[in-house]
């Protein structure tokens, strides 16, 4: 009996109390399938294009301020599993994107390239994460493509 | 702080200290494994982004061609009649005990094969169309990878905090209590020893006084 209790206490130490409490819930949740839809935030032309190829929830956003409001309301909607934002727009709302990504399970936010800005330029968020985790700046060696 | 100075308490604290140390060791092991996992996800992001850039460049190009071929009005009109063709299936899995979603692209079954009316659309559109599915799959895995990296980072921070708490607060506190109790116990032991010696001496003196 004592050994069992000690084992539990050890588990609580390792996982932390909240995670320990959450654990039973997670075990039930595992493998459950949920469907969700995709939304796109883009400039007018790109949004039209995405609507045409089969993503109906493509929103045309011209000003960054409107984009932030729209993104916030999409994030509140449980319906969406993925929100894609063009890089040109995303650059203006990185902090909102980070907040949503850190606090919510859903929707996931993906930054996609816009016509003139490729996303391989966008390394800042992940570098920031690494800096926070390791405590020092780590330069990721660029891997040779092919 | 009131510490009970008993042998029982000493045993209890010593056991607690061992437990805390073992917890700390386990945590730091978990931390290093998580760190490796985190880096493998973080490293995957760059190449994925390049791949997506490349895929979308192709899509944008063929869409531009289609727009030119169809004319802007037609293009926009066709976009209004299109139906939703893709959905996402979300499944929960755990990476190192951290719950994360796994996304899979789902073709919606009720959607017709081609979501736009065939009249007045161009072949470049079909091309963009087939490419998009691949591109979306890549985007999903990018979103997922970024999400997992972020969650692992959060988890790592939490573990770091917990290790620090154990290392710098809980374990030293338990140790100082153990030392305190040990000191007090040995102090009382010495006192008792000295007292018995004293009593013995007094008794002996009394004995010699009565015998003589």
C-alpha cells in the first residue's frame, strides 16, 4: 500500500499536478476522431483563388486590423480545424497567432506563402521558441536541399 | 517553522528527501528526452516550409494562367458557385505525454468531383486543382509540426521550473530539516550521556560517604 502511494506521489512529481489530473481525460480522448473545416485568410485575389479550388471559407482581407478581428472570431469558432493565413497578412499579426497557438488546441494556424513572400523567410517564431527553451541563441544549420 | 524533533519525523523526512531526489532525476531525464524530441520537430520546419513555398509557387502560377485564360469576371463568378471540397480530420495523439492533434486531409464525400462548373474553365485550373491537394497535405503537416514544437517548448519550460523548484527549494528545505533534527537528537543524546555520568558520580560519592 505504501509503495503504491509512493509511486503515485512520484508520478505527480514527474507530471505535475495538473497534468496528473488531466491524464485520465486524455486517455479517453486518444484516438477520437473529429472533423473540422479549413479557412483561409488572404488578399482578395488569393482568396478568390482558394474559393475556386474548393475551400469555401476563404476570406478576403485588405487591412491587417480587420484580419486580426476575423482571425480572433475564427479562433472562437469550434468549427475550424485549420486556418491558413498568407504570409503577407500573417506578418502583421504574429503576436495574435502566437497567443492562439499557445492557448488553444484548435484551430491550428498555418502560414502559407503569398504570391510575393515565401514562408521560408519566416523563422523568427521557432527561433524564439528555441531561445526560450535552451536559454541561448541556437543557430539552426540550414540543411542542404537535395 | 515548527519541526517535531523525533526519530519518527527524521525517518519520514529522509524518505521524503529520497523521493524528491528521485523525482528530480526522473524529471531531468524526461527533460533531455523531450529536448531531443523538440529539436527533431523544430528542425523539420525549415525543409517543410521550403517545400510548401515551392508547391504554392506552382499553384499561384497556374491560377494566374487560368485567370488570364478565363477572364477575371468568369473567374470570380466560378469562385462563387464552388463548394467545399476539403475538410480536416483531427485525431488526438500524445508526444511524450503531451496531447497534440494529428491532422489528416479529408475529401468531403458530398462534394462533386469538380467543384466549379466546367463551362468556361481552363486546363490550368485543373492543374492547380490537383496540385492543391498535395500542397494542403504539406501545409497540414507544417501546422502540426509547428504546433507540436510549441507545445513541447511549453512542456519543457514547465519541467525546467519544476526541476528548479525541487533542486533549489524543496530538497534544500528537507535537508536542512533533517540536519536540524539530527543535531537536536545528538544534542539530547549528549545531554543524557552527561547526565547519567553526573548521576553515577554523585551516587558513587554518596556510597563512599556512607561506607566510610
